[in-house]
C-alpha cells in the first residue's frame, strides 16, 4: 500500500522537529504583543471582508530567522501575524522575506535586515482570482535592525509599524492596514505558540493545490514533533 505523500511529509517533519527540539522552520524568533488596524483596500474591493472593511484587533506577532544563521547573517526571514477575533477563530498570516516585484513575489529570498518586503510566497484564491498578501516596511517607522537582538531593541525603544498589503499576481501592492508592535512575550510563550497558515486563513481566501497540502502536512508534523497543539496564542491587552 502506498503511503499518501502528505502523511509521509508529516512524519518526516515530526521526526526532524523532534530531533532539533524546536520548530522545523524558523526555530529562532521573538514573539510580541501587537495591534492590527485595518483601514480597507483602496480601489476595487477584493471581496475578502477582512481586507476590505475597517477593523481593529489585538494580535500576536512573531519575527524569525529561517535556518537560523548567526546574528545579522543573511537568512530567509519571517513574520507571522495572528489576529485574535474572539469569539471568531483566529486568523494567521505567515510571510517570508521576498521581493516586491511580481516576478519575485513567490520566491523566498535571504536578507540581512528585518525591515523589508515579506510575501505569502504562495498565492491565495479569492473566487477565481489569485491574490498575494504581504507585510511591507513602513518608511516612517523605526528600523527593525539586522538581528533578533536588534528587533528586541527596536520594539523596546518604540512601537515599530509594519504595513499590510494585497496584490494580484502582476498588480501593484495595495496597503490595507498596519501592524503595531508592542511588548515582547517571554520565551515559554514563544515556544508554545503554534500557527496554522493553511487552516487559519482569512475568511474568503483559501490555499489550494498540492503545495498547500504539503505545507499543511509539514506544519502539522512540526507541531506534533515539538509536542504543541494549535492554540489561540498569547493575547495582547
């Protein structure tokens, strides 16, 4: 009997996470309380309520390094944002350092600095359309630095902001909100935090296809390997 590929991926991810006693991907990171402010998309609506309608939610944000490489060495950097929408389920947005141009949006790119462009890498489906989500640098916000220690220092000194944006496969980025980082959460909360980038997508969006199934299996395996379940994560406020 042939084992389904996602099950094999899940087992392999669990074994690797168990071996390293940490997340399979982006094991080194910092978790912060945050607030997400949505002001809505400019121009034609996307048809996704969370992107189109104004709102404000407490959030948990994790900035991380993918491998991780030492200090400020280049790495695929990550930003994970969880919107706490009680009593509704949370929404998780996970993005990786990438390029702003259309030809680069689906490529994870190593970078030295935490201030820059992060994209969903994989497009979402909104009806018949494909949309990419991104976290962009706010030019008026304090710089986040070149290391996790630099991120800590930036958040301790001020309240850095990140811009949320959406784009079609070839269109320009359209900002629809911002993330304001606040106080750092402790290491135990960071270790226990578990995101679900496939199951906790914004209502009206979906990830489909074999890559989405592989990603789902990989994250499930990583959670199982480090012995954590899906929780709503740390609350701010």
